[in-house]
C-alpha cells in the first residue's frame, strides 16, 4: 500500500503488490470454541489490543506454536493441537483436552502481510464454560459469545473488524444451527488449505483468491470463470465459491 493510498478497514495485508518473500510464515494455531444457547450456536471471539499485531480485530483464541508445543515430536499437527490447547487456556482461561479440537482448515497469508502466521484452524465444543471466560485486559481487551451470522452482520454494519480468514470461518459456521451440526459437518470433510493470492479489480476492490478461482494463478481479479474468492467491498464482504464445494 502506497503512502498516499488510504488504509482499508480490516487491512492486514500491507503492500498488495508484494508477491514474494524469503521469510516463511510462523506456524500458529487458533480455535473456534462453540456452545449452544437459546437454540442457536455461539462462538467465542476476542478483541485484540489495538496496539499489537492485528490490533482491534475480533479473533478466535490462538497464537504462535512454541517449541514446547512439539512435546519432543516432529509432528506439526500435534504441535498445533497442543498450541490450541495452551492458547485457549492462556487467552480465555478455558481448559479442554487436545482430542476435543478438530482440525478443519489451514491458512497461509500472502507475502505482503507484515506479520505472517501459517495458521491451523480448529473447532471445539465448550459446553460447560458458561460465562466464566477470563481475558487478561492487555493483549486481549474484551470477549463475546456471538452467533456467527450475527458477527458477520455486525461486521457489515462496521461495528466490528474481522480478518478475512476469520470472516470466512464465521461464514461456514453460520451455515449450521447447532454445535453438533458444525462438528458433524467438519468430521465428514478433509481439512481445506487456503494460500491467499491478492489482487484488485478494475474498480479498486480488494479481492482475496484461493485455489480453483479463475484468477488465482495469474492474480487477475477481473478474470471470468469459476470463483473461490472473498470480495472485500467497503460496504461488506462477499464470499464467492463456485469452484469449491463446501
């Protein structure tokens, strides 16, 4: 992003013209914690301190995979699961066993992202947590249990800020009414990998594209054909995925 170009709301990507980097993304893990209340599913979301990386964004509990998360193994999935357990306890004071976490997605950010994390996304049922969530008031400023569709509506109304991976995750969670339906859905499908390519359409709209989209390989946001993209219009995001079966 040039100095004269206005910063977009929800922007985490920086200079969109940067497409290569020699610095690998640090491995990380995050988890969508679910509960059922008033006949609908809710997911725990945390608001990041505005003075740190991804500041001000509403996110799921999570963070970098640390050395101790490997537990003397070389299995990155095991380490990611351990990190999800640890970060859930550290950021929200919620203790769950590792087998409660179901891996459903992996996100790799584009080279332009100033702080890059290649993140394992998990989902887990947290039925007995109630309202006992505790955040530190430092890195995490506040928390909320919210229905995924309501979170997307609040984002469209510019009440909360969401990064694209969080937005897409909420979109998928919002297609189901209960925690059981979500867990059953993700248990039937293979984890999906998202390696983001960024471009702008001729009208200046930012587009995040993933494998299968007609413009993915060429970074052509105006390409016609199959879609697998997030259209990040100022008036609200739109997820188009004719090329990807969900």
